[in-house]
C-alpha cells in the first residue's frame, strides 16, 4: 500500500477494515456488487466470510463506507485546491489534474462509484449524493470564475460532462498513465474553455 493517504487507506499500512474496503472495491468493479459474496471478500483478504462481520455489519455497509469515503476524499481534495488560491485558470487546472489523478490511480473506485449508487441504503445514498453535490459546486464556482459569462446551469452541465470524460479512464488504457493523464487534462481544459 502507498504511504500517501488514499480514498480508502489513511496512513502507511492498511488496517484490516481498509484492506477489506480495497479488496471489495476490486471485486465489485470486476464482478458487480450482486456478483460478489461475503465469502469472496473474506477470501481476498485471507479471512473467512463470517469473520468480516467483526469489521462490517453487512456487504451493504462495506459499499456504503466505500462510496462515502470516495465522496469525502473528492470533496476534501477539491476544497483544498479551491482554498489554495491562485488565478481562476490555475484553480481549474488543479481541479482537473486532481480528478484525473484520482481516476487513473483508482479505476476500480471510479467503476464502483458509477455503477453502484442504486445499491446503497437510502441513508448512505442521501449522504453520498449530498457530498457529490458539494464537490460539483466546487467545480461550478471554479468554472464560472475561469470561463466568464457562463451561467450556473451551463457550468454545472460542463462539470458533469468533464467528469464523464475523465471517469472514462477505467475503460481507456491505450496510453501509459503519464501520457493519458496529460491528454485527459488537455481535453478537459479544452472542453471547459470551449463552453464560453
């Protein structure tokens, strides 16, 4: 595991809960939420399925914590970049780079996030949606500052369109990560500047 904090691992060495979340993310991404059982997740981290219940009350709770963690990570990262200052163009470039890095570093999480919102419990879905809306608003403010004359609804639509472009990365591995990262950043910033 990386020494840098990630959406699911905080610190140098993943604890058992974090290992379970990371393994579940890979399994959910490849087999779908309903195609993965508790025993599959347990086997992936070297424990029995029933032993997972010492860490999570259910498979739904694993998914809920995973998607909440992703949403918090994105919101905190986006907010940190917005608070860092700089010109509007610099902020927009920082947000794009942050989201591109996230998508390239965590393709399984992108896949799980895109496919499994409907599988969350009502409470988790509401919380994840609220966090996602806050993240979008960070982008809307940045886009409107960098692209003068763009209305709020157009900026929100532009943000979602750019997320779609960037989040396509789990399915696009024709280039190495460095090349793909640079290409995605150029495409995203070009698309945003064309919105004016």
